[in-house]
C-alpha cells in the first residue's frame, strides 16, 4: 500500500494553494506535514483524501489512479482540530458508527469498539455523551472513531492544537503507538517543530503552498536543504550571519575567521549565509573551533531549566540563544556568545544548503 | 500602577455553595507586587480565569475583597478599575481603523484629540503598528489584532495592571516567539504589573518573574521559574511543569537515604521521621542519568530502556523500573550506551514528598 | 480512468422542473400576453411594446408606484430600527429567553388574510377594540373614510406583523458576538452607545442586510392585508401596486396591459434588490 501524489496542485480562484507537488507515502508510516498556518497543510490533506479536485496531477493508490474517486469510496479517516463527534450519540455509538456503515455483525463490532476504547482509555465512559467529556477525552473519542474504521489513510489535522499543554504531551506519546499497530498511512499536520520531532516518522516541511523538503524527520531537522526548511523546522527561529570564504579561510561579520574543514573545503570562494540554531549559540566558551560574537542583549526569558536570550548582533536579524540553566543578563548589556563552527549550516545566495559541518549530520 | 491585594478571596458559581467542592476558587490570600510580571499557570478548570475576572471586575467574588493599593475595589465596576485586559481571541473593533482602535479608550475617557494623537502615535511606534495605523483593524492577521488589543491597554496612562487571558492561543508558533519577546521587552521598559494566565508552561515560565501554579481552585505554589523547576512544592507542580514531567517513586526515607523497593537512593539532605501516609521521592528527568552497570559501579536503579526518542535538542530515554516508567533527558551530543541499564539521580535534586507536599530536609 | 462524474446534476433535476412550472412557464405566459392584444374568442393580435408604453406613461401607474414607495419606505424606517431595538432588549438567558422567542414568533405564524381581518375588525369603531377606544377618547378615526387613518392602519398592521422577523434576525446576530467583546468594551470604558455602534451594529450588519432585503421585497409586493382592510380605499389612496394590478387584470380584464404592468413591476423589484444588495456588499468590501 502506498499513496502517491504526482505533480498535484490546487488553485482556488486566482490564488494558488498548492504548487505542483510530488509526494510518496508508504504504508505503515507516520508522515508529519510541518508548516505555519496557511502554508497549505490542510489543502494538501484534502487533496489526499479526495475532498478536493486537484487542478493538475494524479493521486495514485498502490499504483491505481484514484484522482476522480470521491472521498466516500476511498477508505479514509480524518480527525480535525475541533472535536467533532455526534453530540446525541453515546461514546460507544460514536465509535461504532463507522462500523455500522460497514455492516459489521454485532459481536465483532462490539469487540472492536471495546478494543479501541481500551487503547484510548475511554472504556469507563462508553455510555456517556461526548459533551459530558473533557476536551482531551472528546478528542480521544474522535481519534477512536477514525482508528476503528481500519482506514488505509488516516489524516490528522492539528488534532492536539485545542488541547491543554499536558494533555497534548500525553496524546502525542500515545499517537505513534496506535499507528504502528494499524499498518495504515498516517498523515499528521502541525505548526510546531517540537511536535514533529516527538512524533518522529517522516516530515514534509511546508511553506507557502510548497513542500520544501520531505524525508525522515530527524534528517530534515539536521540537514535542511534550504534556509526556508531550516526556518520552518526551528523554534525559536534560526540565527543567520554573513560569511565569506577565501581559500581555506572563513571570514565572518566581525572579522572572526575560521579554518574550513570537511565539506566546507570543497566550496567555491564566495559569500554565503551561515545559519545556526539557538541551542547551538552558547553563552559560555566552548571547546573546539569556536567563533566568538559580541551582541547586545534585548530580552531574557528564564524557564527554570533553560534561558532564552534575545540578542541584536550588528545589523543582522535578531538572534536567539537557548542556553541550559539560569543566566541572568541585563538588558542592553553587550554579551559574548559562542558558536561551534561544526554546528553551522552554509546557504548560498539562492538560500540552498551548500555545506553542513560533520557534527550536525544525522546519524 | 498599583499593588493588588487579594484578601481571603473565594468564589463559587453556585448561589448557595455547601462544601469546598462547590468552589471554583478556594480561599486565596495573595499580593501581586507593583511592577512585577506574574504568570498564573494551571490546567483548564483550575480557576485561573475565574481569578483573573475577579481582578478585572468582570466577576464579583462570593467572599473576600480585592484591594488596589489601599483602595477596596471589590464592588467597583471594571471601567473604574484602570485595568487593561487582552483576551484569548483577539478583540478589535472591526469597523474602526487601527488608529481609532488605539484611540478608543482615550476618547471614551474624554481626552483631548491632541493628547490622543500623541499617545496613540507613541504606542504604535512601540508596538510596530505605525505602518498599519490607517488600515481597518479587521483585515489584519491574528497576531496584529492581539497587538492592537494590547495597545488599547497601554495607551491609557496609570493602568493599574495588564491582564492576559491565554493571549497566544491563536498565534502561530513562529509569531508566538516575537509577541512573547515584545511583551517581555515592554515589561522591562515600563514595569507595568502584568498577570498572564496560561496552561502553557513555556509561556508562563519564560514570561514571568513569579509563577503562581493553580490546581483545582487552590494556589499550589508560587515562586520563580527556577524554584518551580528545581523544588516543586507539590508532586502536581512537578508533573505539570517540565516536559516530560518529574519522575515520582514510592519510597521509604531514613536519614539521608531513600529506599525504593529496598534499593538505596542517596539524598543531599537528612530527614527526620516523616509524618504522612504516602512518602515519595521526585526527580526531574533532567537530573537523572542513564548508564551501564559497570559505569554505575553498583549503585543506581536497575531499569530496562524501552525506547529513546531523539527530539533534536535532546533525547528522551523512556525506561522501565519494576513496572513504572522513568524518563531521562539526555543532552545533545552525549552518546547513549547500548548496555545502559542503570539510572542514577543527582542527590542535590532529589525531593521528598509526603502526601504530595514537599518535605524540607536538614543539611546532612 | 475514472473522473469526476456529473451525477450531481440529476439531483438538481426535480428543482429545475419545479422552478420551470412554478416560475419560468407562468412568466413566459405573461411575457406572451404583454405583447399581444385580445378581444376575447381566443383571438390575439400583435401589439408590440404598446402596452409597456401605455403603462410606463400612465398616471395611474405613477400614482400607485409613488404610494408603493412611500409605504415601503415608511415600514422600513420603522421596522428595522424598532426590530433592532427590541432585539437589544430581549432577554439572553433564563426563562425569559424562550418566552420572548415564542412571543416574537407568534405574529409571523398568522396567515396574511387573517392579519387583515383582525385589523379590519380591531379598527372598527362599532365593535373593534382599537376603533371603539379611540372613539371614546374623542379621536376621530375611520379608516374607510379618512386617508390618513387608512394609511396609519395599514402601516401599524405591517409593523405589528413583521417587526418580529427583523427582531429575530437581529437577535440571532447579537447572539453570535463573543462575551469577550463586551468585556473588552467595559475595560475600554465604552458607553452603551459606543458598544452598540462599534460592536453590535457591525456584527449585525449581514443579518440586517438580509432583513432589509426581505422586508423590502415583501412590502413591495404586499397585497392581502391592505386589501382585506381598506380594499385600496378610500378612493385610490391605499391602492398599492399589487392591488392596482389585480384590479386591472381581474376587475377590468385588461390582460395585455396587466401583463405589461406585472413585468415592469417585476423588473423594478429585481433592479432595486440588485442595487441595494450591491451597494451594501460594496460598503462591506471597502471597509476591509
């Protein structure tokens, strides 16, 4: 089983929601669509489900063209950000509803409903109405209904966005467990990089109607092919500084220089954009080949275990450093910050990744 | 600006509450100091919005009083309290321009147009709204609308406090960051008293000088982010703050040792006989280490590592210890041995709890 | 290759047939009459646009049209503000809410000719409560003799019958405003008027547009109620367009002119609705 999108696009009026995209999802995989609001996550899901007709391209299921097939005739389940259940039916009836439509006999239906209810920790509230449940339980009920159907394709559109932080954390751990047992293709849309990382699987980074990169989640995180993907997959945002390569020397903004090594040696002499993640910008000196920058502190946020330091470095866009532990820094003070050259990404003028130092590569 | 004092405050939404279970807010005695940034953190239904609405005057408390400095404002209506509030969903006056939105509270108070203009322009400058002043408010993005709601509060001089009710709910993660920073910067520039209600620990901890954790109508702990992180006063705080939450194990404590299923865990402090039926120890995943039996040198709890989740900045090891789950946070760049089967705790950060509440030890 | 099929069109067929029989075919019949002349015996002669010419230039049509505009204008400026005012004061919670909703719906449930009959009796000075009371108070009131009284009666009757519709629509619009808006307004120190002007009115605008269009079209086509009460009198003073049309078609059996009359009437309604709708939605767009 596999779902393939070939050159698929979506246009509404004069606006293009999805630019021509190729994407291939394998059976039994969890695929995250990661991108900010309006980047095209929901549009792409609707095309996968057959809720919308693509402007161009084909949708293939196991090699069969299903482009024109309406959603009722595809085996698809969907869960939305809002908790959508039948309000007048009990939790049991809600979960059983897709099975009834399939015409399953009573005994096996009952068995399936109870099985999934136990998995979802809903077994004690089967006779209740959805509106009597908490938000987390309501969403569990919607998830159970989607899973019990045994659909080949399960689409989850920001299912945890309306839940409390802690509930989100719990369900986030549970969701990957369900999917490994079902063998279906799961597609999960989210705006949060940390959620993608916790879910694992594959990630498609999305930006303004385009899939900028698709691959195993950690690989996309560690080796973004361009600055856009790096930015989509970085929370807080990535820091950038200009760098010039001359021979085996790398010259940074303030005149810091470093020796090129590894992949960097093969780069032609030119100007590049160097990017590094906030957690790689350190407030304390590091070992190895390290660059030292001077930046003005604009704001500090202390979370107890970590400190976010917002900085203004020369004329660059604002920087953020995410440091372990508690660091008290006063506003407008000049701070010394350090970054290991091994953690820097090099992007060319077209914002494509041209080199990545060895230390950050995915295993 | 003012100090806000809540005196023996309690609230029930029922007309005739009979027991403590009928109260959405149970007996709160609390002082919000002038000029500080506070966060009110807790799960939904813990009473934090109730408390906020009592401060702003949208709700009249069943019991107790609210004082702004020496003034009893308990029965004053909202409009006379000099409070600014930013709501969960952006509230803007759709048909007005951004300028008129910002000017609205000033005009309502009958200020001179020249004064209005001067203040609106200053606030707009501060909030990066100068470029959109002439636009209609309704066409703007959610984050711009939230900025406008904030601006409507800031234009008024002598605001006693600015209240935020989960203001970043509808904001994209990328912009959340920017808005949060902007708030923090405003606070560090002007020192308004700010009270920020949220269920999101990152927002609460990064925003506030002092975080008030609420649970089931009670204030469970108040402290700096660091105190909440390192010394949670209640196991609930340990669970609710931190991701993953604190590891909690049933234990028996004698002197400076805790015994978990007969295995000894060293403690940094010494404890006398502990009153209470249920004694537990709590350790944050950040203060636990995973290592092999040889490296542990005979100490540590024996565990089976179930799986390791690489979440980029760090890894989370999910391990099992006698049927209970223990989590360990492993910083980026630190290798995990395949033979890791022991968990060691940092004695300085092992807390002892009796019936859920922290027990203070003596220096050993 | 399976493509998007056109089955959905079959679902629409019953409606298309229904509309054809109920609207398109009668309309075409009218168009047919309007360009012909007949002297009975099923004999028809081509008349071209003569009837249109006659109608558009006739004083009788102009007068009826003038009265129609006056009537519609009056009921709109009374019913829309009054409906909004009532909606603002309807209870939003507790037992008062369902009671108010039921009371407001009652006038809408009464058949049009019954409304006419009720007011016809209500206003009579011998047995009607209103007419008799006014008589006792020494106020001369006779809707069959006095033009002003006749007008007052049909306008009050229409207001009584239809303000509920505006009120219910406005009420629905008000209910959709989140509480946070009111709370924010209190914090901003907004007056009651400012709350109405900047929160309630903008949020009610789309439902008020619907209310306005419905009331405009309905009142422009009104027939039954004033006909039952005044029969278009005294004289022709309350003869609105539709009453005039019926007089022409049934009373005088002038099929050709009546058909031309109805088409002109129809076009006027269509044109005005279109103008109102476009203007109002454009205001909406400009403000974005």
